[in-house]
C-alpha cells in the first residue's frame, strides 16, 4: 500500500499535465471509492495525518494568539461598540501577515485577481462600522451573520481555486470552513508540541536555564503581589484608591463567569484562526467538484411541469384579481386582511422556487425542456414576488410601517435579483451566479443598514399619527406612538427630536435607554461606545433640560 501511495504522489508531482496544471488532485486513499477532489495546495499525502506540523505553528501560532487577544478585548460582551471596526481592521491585518508568511498577498486571489479581494475588504470594514452605528438588535444580528459569511467567503476565495463553483458548492465550502476548528481540533495542540520539541533541540543549555529561571521568578512574583498589594492598600487610602481605579479601568468583572467566558472565547478564537488558515493553505476544501449530479432530467421535468401548470393558474388569478381588481374578494374580507394573509405564504413559495431552480440546475443533466420549465417557474415566481410586494404595500398603507415589513420588502428585491441571475445561468452556463449574488446582496445590505431603517420608519409613521386609518395591533395597543417609543431602537430618536412628548415617552418606555443613561466614564463605557446610543442620549438630555 505504501508503494502505491508513493507511486501516485510521484505521478502527481511529475505529471501535472493530466490536471491541466491546476491544484486539483485525486486523493489516493479514495481511489477505490469513487472520485474525491481536493481544492487547495495539496501535492503530497501525509502517511500520518496527526504528525505535528512545527512549521505551521511557527508561521501562524503567534498570529493566532494575537488574534485571540484582540478578539476578546474588542468583542467580549460587546457586539455594537466602537471596537468592532478596530477588530475587523486588526483581523484583516493579521490575515495579511499570515498570507505574507506564505509568500502570498491579501489583495490577490488564488487565481491572481485583485478586484474581488478589494470588494471583500471594503465591505467587511463598512459592515463593521455599521455595528457601532446602530442599536437595532435585528440589524446587529444580521450584521454579524453577513460579516461571518463574507469573511469565510473571502478566505476561501484567497486560498482556493473557486472557478466554476455554483451557489451550492459555495455554501458547502463555507460550512466546511466554519467547521474547521472542530474537524482539526487536535492541530493547534499537536503542532505546538512539535514546535516546542523542534525549538528545544535548538536551544543551548544556558538559554534553557535562563527561560526556566524567568518562569520560576514569575511563579514567585504572583503570590507575593497578591499579598503585598492588599497590605499596602490597607495601609494607605490614596494608594488603595489609585490601585482600584487602575484595575477598574483595565477590566471590569461583575461575575466569575466573565473570567470563564473570556477564557473560552480566547481558546475558541485561537482554534478558529489557526485551523482555518492552516487547513486552507495546506489542503484547501474537500468536496465533489462536479456541478451536476447527473440524475435523469425526466424526474425534474415531471414535477416542474405540474408545478408550472399550478403556478400559471395562480398567476392569472393574481393579474386579474389583485393587480387589475376585477375579481370579488370572499365575503367578509377586506383588502388589508386579504393582503396580510397572503403575503408570507407567497414569500415562502418564492423562496422555495428559488431553491428549486438552484437545485434542479445542479442535480439533473442538461435538458432543454427542463430549462424551459424552470424559466416558466421563474416567470411565475416574479408574479408571486410582485403580488407579495403589492399586498405588503397595501397593508402598510392601511396600518403602518414596521421594521419587519420594511425588511421583507427589501428581501423581495434581493430575491428578484438572485432569481434573475439564476435564469441567466440557465442560458449562459458559465455565468458566475454566486459572485454576482454576493456582490449584489452585500451592496444592497450595506445601503439598507446605513439608511438607518428605524429612523426612516419613525419618519414615515409620524406622518400618520393623527390618521383615523391607523390602528396598531402590536401588543394589543391602538396607538402608533407606542410602537415608536417602545419597539424601535435608539436609531429612531432623531426622527422625533422636536417632539418632547415622544422623547419623554421613549425615555420612560425604552429599557435599552434606561440601562445606559447614567453610565460613567470607564473602560467598558469607552469600549462599548455606540454612536446611535450617544446621539439618542444627547437628544433626550436636551429635551429634559428644556422643561
């Protein structure tokens, strides 16, 4: 078996022509089990998978430690502070450092292109800045999701030849990359041990003695300080006050759980950075590279054909009944009720159709009839999307605008563009659907978040405060002011800066504001500084003084 492995490895090194000089290598271990492909730099096969890699630890170990310290400092219990863009800038700098140690550039992809790399870097920085400019919890969650997906996509693009990948392949690659800390959980410790052994062979006996002496001195110093500092603090009140202030500024522990949380966060950060960078550099991404599974297209034609008939019938009803208004509603229905009940169902079907077109394109052999049916499904989906948007706009005009209602309208636009790219790929097979979708969604989301949705919602709703048509059913309350002052985040406060009544109601109702209004200058107050929070507090404080 060993001779077979060596023979295959030798052929891989000396006969690159069979792979078109690419980084696509066949795993000799899986030769008898069907094709398995490795997208990365793997040109040799380790006979011992768990052998320590001292070289990798020497390159990435220190960088991973710095990353962990920076991540804990910037992000621990702080997902909306001013340190988030600092964290992102530091992370990109550390990735650039790791890339440089391998003779690579953060501005170049695996194929040597740079335009998309610059887009990734700029987008990640803008998204991190948006973190400290909003207090909307939904946006903060979406920001985090977008940043994680974009970062994983970025590192894959830098280390792996992704040419020809479809959306499904990209999502599989992102999931595999996200699981690297678990898949390679032993690597950091194993490589560290190997690195220590390799360094130990290079150190002289005198250097070893010096290192041991320093470690012993630190072991003695820590308990001595634990005794001396309390004694001196009790002996002098000024000294005690200064020491207390210093420690308060450095770190603020409320519970022992903070110490546990910081430790676990640091460990996870080390594993995340080290395993992702090392594994992508060494092995790339492992998964089936074929875009099509090769199933019989008749199966796809059968169910898409039936669906097309149903969708066409439904589309005719939407055009005649909803858009043209020539069909009577069921007895007891108002247009607002009709719109509200149908919106989410149509949204779900639209998303399902988006997934259907994507999977059919990947799973079945190329077939002209199947392509035509998928086109029909796509066109009908556009009618469903238009119906969903029309229903939601109708509902908003009768009631009022909320964050979720605004977000789903934005999401419908995203689905429309995504579907358009998929339909183009049915005609032009090599169309890079994922790249176009990634760029489009990223740009649209950045525009959405920087538009301050809560502020725009508050401005829109305030125009209808005195309208008799308004009847907010949220929390069973019939006043739109309640929604403005209870549900919206601090981002909305500038919209009613001239309305003292609303400002005072917001101050009384909003839990988020009540938790931060009296914060004193401290380390965490600086670390967690948020522009939206600061602006809202200043507006409310000004209104209180004007009384």
